[in-house]
């Protein structure tokens, strides 16, 4: 496999696994809403980390790094929702 195709496939797979990692917050959100409070610190740190990666992706030159941006947006959303519902 040529280098450029390898990096494309790697980026797609890595983005997919990152999205799956953040979607996995849904059971904790459900538990939080049902009165079984989970930890708030890890989801907050994940949301901050993802925010920094999205900023990096938008500021990258000469072109935006869309796989990084798209892989981290769910981390911001689900991380913040998990944090808020854990309070």
C-alpha cells in the first residue's frame, strides 16, 4: 500500500475509534440522569483536550486537519454532557 493511502486509511480508522470512545460516555450519562452519579473530572478533562485538538485542527496550515477536527467534536459534546450530568 502506498504511503498516502496508508495514512488516509489510518486517519479514518483512528477517527472512527476516537468517535467510538466518546460515544461510549452515553451509558455514564444515562446513569448520571438516573441518580447514579459518575466521576466528573475525566469527562471534563476529555472535553478540554478535545477542544484543544479541534482548535489545532482548524489552525493547521496550509489546510485544516479535518480528521482531527471531526474525531474530537464528539469528545467535546459528550464530555461536556457527561460532566454536567455528573454534577
